[in-house]
């Protein structure tokens, strides 16, 4: 058996809020940096109802001055059997 990590979307969203505030950025700052017409995607990330796409995650990490792994909150909760 192998424990596979799963992303905790709620905690990741809370983490995005904390990292954004620590970087001194507003939701509007991130919206403008990404060129989004509305802040809805960012609010969904922060609420844990959606995750940034991989390319947005890379850009968000750069904007916040952290590694992608510092944004995502994972939990090893899924056990799978790997057989060769």
C-alpha cells in the first residue's frame, strides 16, 4: 500500500489568502497581474472551491515570491495498491 497525497482545497485557499496578505497584495493586485477581467477566479481559489491551473499556479508562486509547493496544502489520505 502507498499513501498518495491529495490537495486539501479549503486549506490551500486559506493558504493563498495568508500568502497574498503576507506579500502585501490585494485581490485586485492579483487580478491585474493575471489580466483577469473579474476577480472571480481568485475568490474561488481563496474559498477552496477551485484550484489555479498549473500555469496560473506557476505565475501565482512567482507573484507571491514562494514555491508552488508552498501554496498547495496536501494530505496523505488515499491509499492505493501498486503492483508491477
